[in-house]
């Protein structure tokens, strides 16, 4: 019997998506100010000036990358909460953790970009990123509180932030091959995240606060 799994090919990226993907990679590798428009254009096979048909400039690319990923995480979290709501809070938390792990493993450049370059955004865009992030945090807080109703709210919120820090550590996990593949890394991150939240049950020290 043939046990091969048939996979649907990923849809081809639009030119705009290609530009953003390469911009994220280059910004993460060399810093926002260390990359020119011509280099981004060369990475996708068009002239630097040709980029201006898609974006007003590097600032607009950075804004779309950071505001965009914050929005996608929040909307994805809302969708996961709605889809798993009938299965109980534990299933919702499982889904949220899995979704964030997918992001952390597949979008490492954006994590690096956020850590290094958030301050480069215009104030309005930076406020929008922070607002979306707060809403995303509160999605998790509501779910974790449902599982640990006796835990103080401040500890629940600290635990959520700590888990985000843990999951978002993927850019620092070493070169490919240092860990047991994507599936093994995902399984490890999943165990660590659940372990952090289980500490809220009062059976040991409280969650690490940073």
C-alpha cells in the first residue's frame, strides 16, 4: 500500500509578497539601515526603482511587515479560540500554542525584525502594533484564566508573556540541524509552554517573571 502523503502545493507568492519576504530576510540579517532598496529589488529580480510600484519605500515595507504580522497573530488567535471553543479551554490553549509555534518556526526573520526594528516605525504604526499585541495577549489570558481560575491575574499575564518569550526564542536556537527537525522542535516548545502554564496550579514555584 502506498503510504505517501499527497500535499497541496503552496500557492505562488505575489510580487508584493515576494518583496516583503526578501525585505524581512535582509532586514533581519543586516538591519533596516544596512539594506538598500536596490538590494531588495535584486533579491526578487526587479530594479530598485521598480519596487516603488509596490511600496512607497523601505519604511512602508517595514510597517506592513510588523503591523501585518501582529494583525495576523491576533486574527489567527481569535479564529482558533472560536473554532475550539466547544471543546473546552484546554483544547483552545492547545490550539493557541500550536498556532504560535507555527509562527515562531516559520517566521523567525519577523521575530528578529520586531526585536530590533520596532523603534523605526512611525509612531502611529508602532501604536497599532502595540494595540494588536495587547489584544493578542488578552486572548491568551482569558483562556489561561479559565484553566487556572485561582491564579492571580498578574501571574497569569506574566506567564503568558513568559511563554511568548520562550516560543519567540527560535531565532536563537542554533543552526538548522542543532535540534531534531521541525517536528521535534515544535514538540519541545509545546512541552515547555504547557509546563510553564502548569506552574500556575500552585504545585510549585510561580512562573518565571521577566
